[in-house]
C-alpha cells in the first residue's frame, strides 16, 4: 500500500500529525508512507522512522514570486512526482485550500475533512472522500480520526509521536562536570503570547539553583536580543546559536525539562518525550496545547498567563 500524507505547515501542526504515521505504520506495517511538507519544516517528518520519503513544497516562497518561471517549474515537478508515485490513497489532514490543491495533484483517492470540519470549508470540494471530525477535539485527535476513517481502521491507545532525536553534545559547568539542561523557549511569533522577561529570569535562576544549565534558543534578531537579556540575568545560561530544526530537536530531546510559550518547539519537546510545560496567555490550550504520554502541562489561558509561582509549582516535581 502506498499512502500520501499532506500536512505542510506550521511547525506545531506538523508535529501534531506525527501520530498519524505511527497509527498507519501499526495498521499497515509494509506500507510506503510519504509526506508532503513545507521545506522549512522537513526535518520534523524525517525524525519519524515510519516515513518513507519527505516531499518538500515551498508554498510560502512560491507566493512571493508567483509569476516566476522557476516557481512554475517547481510546481510542475511536484505534480509529476505525485502522479508517478501511484499512491493508493492521499490524506490531507490540514484542511486548507493550499493543502487541498496539493492533494488534488495526486491521481488517487483523495481524502480530507468535510466542509463543516475543515479549517477552510472550500478545501473539501477538492476531495473524493470527505469525513466529519468534530472541531472541538484536540488537533492531534482530529488528525488521527481523519486518517483512521480515510484508511478504514479503528483507533486504539494514546497518541504515539514515534520520534527520537540524536543525542546533543554534553554541556559542562566549570570544572568539566556534565550538567543537566533546561531549555527555555522564550520566543514566539506574536507579542501577546510572550511571558514577562523578569519571570523568565527568575525562573532561570531557580532552575540554576537546582543544578540545571539553562539553554535559550532564538531565531530572529528581535528574539535573540530578548533571549540574550534573559540569559544575561541567569547564571551560566547559554543563548544557543541560530540552529536548524534537527539541531534544536537534539537539544530538546536531551533536556531534563523544557518550558516554553505557545510555539511549535514546545510541541516538538513534548513529542520527543521530554517533561514539558507550555505557557499560554493569548489562546486557550484545550484544542492546541501540548499533548503527550510523558509529563506535558498546559498552564494559563487567554488573558490569564500563568504566574511564576504556578510554573515553579508544576516544574519542581519534575526536576
């Protein structure tokens, strides 16, 4: 059996789709499972041993140069590849018009959400088979239920992300002794999702006092400046250099604890099986919070970010 999954973005959504691969591989052990994903997130499905091929798209880049001949050549090559692969089924768990159009390129049974279930109802017009999945479910469960209905199997058990990261290099405190790490994910795409800098600094000092070495990833210049200020207020903390998702996954997978705001990396940490605290201030975590078999906690909600005391109360037993 040849199966095509379409989940292109964003980072958290891609992570939430990993259990679908585990479910499909359990039901169809000999299947070929390919995954179409945005090029910047391709390292995530590559972490799952059940994925046969990762097929990258560049919708975000294509939109910026929609009339360029090179863009149309890339789209043509994608169509040719999907046509040549002779899939038995294609499953679009994203439910957006862009993902539905990609799904339509594969000459096979194309499956997706019914109009009442899709994030963009128009997407459902491009599927051959449409399935109702309640919007009130967590995103992980919505993906799993759609795939199970499309491929004809019963769901069992809790979600299994099925991934692991290569070991990160050991960090040493003065004297050369390896130090357990805490990864603090202080950056996010929206200012209303941020947690106060003084809270991060106080949290980091408490973690340091408990023997943890704090690591702070950051991407953009603004994120790095903010993370640097926080790291300067925490003894022996490290601002990590700009890194790809694969390298960041190594640091997350090696951490004793990961604490972060509402961002895709916090979902990746939970998927990697690390004790994870996700801090919410601009959205409610019921539908998109961290969800994993290992300790994963969602703190705060829209308009009510968690206090420092609340975060430490949950973190302390995990250290």
